[in-house]
């Protein structure tokens, strides 16, 4: 059975294993997922630009400690239920989307140790004023 066919699965934890290579694309088609954790693996590749559309129920997204790269799409802010967004220790590039400030329920945002760029005014931080539940940045 292909992992993507588990259309009622709500929690997927792949941490604590020795998986390598690209993140299976089918994972991002599991629309019932509320939590996905594939942190501290040796995964590579990029995140889909339409992650928000594919995973509308996502509340916790942990992919820190991999070798993921590419841009984080502005459309990620459409994942309105997101409470934890953990992308640390990867190779993401480009600007930090100001649209992250639209996460009404966001409590934890970890972007450390990537290759993001920002203007010198750090305007990204001022975009987080709508994140009233934010506890960890």
C-alpha cells in the first residue's frame, strides 16, 4: 500500500528512523493529516508550493534537521490551522514569507539555521503582530 492512500491518517511521525532521499511526494497528498513530523532525518528536496491546499487540516509541521531546500511559498499562510511550524536546520533560501503573520493560531515558529534572506529592517518580525498566540520564535 502506498503511504498517500492512507486518506484518514491524522498523525504521521517518521522521526527516529534512518530514512534518506527525497520526502515521498505522496505524503503531501494526505489531506486529513493534522500532524506531520519527519524531523532529524536525512531527507532532501523541496516542499510543494501548494502545501496549504494539499493539507488543509495541518496543525503541526516539523521538518527540522534535514537537508530540505528551496523557497517557502507565500501561500503557506492559507494553512490557517497551523500551530507549530518547525523548519530549522535545513537549507531553505529566499525571503521569509511575510504571510506567516497570518497564522492566527501559531504558537511555535522555528526558522533557525537556514539560508533565508531578509531586509535590514527585519520587517518580517513586524508581520507577526497577528500571531497573538506565538510563544516561541
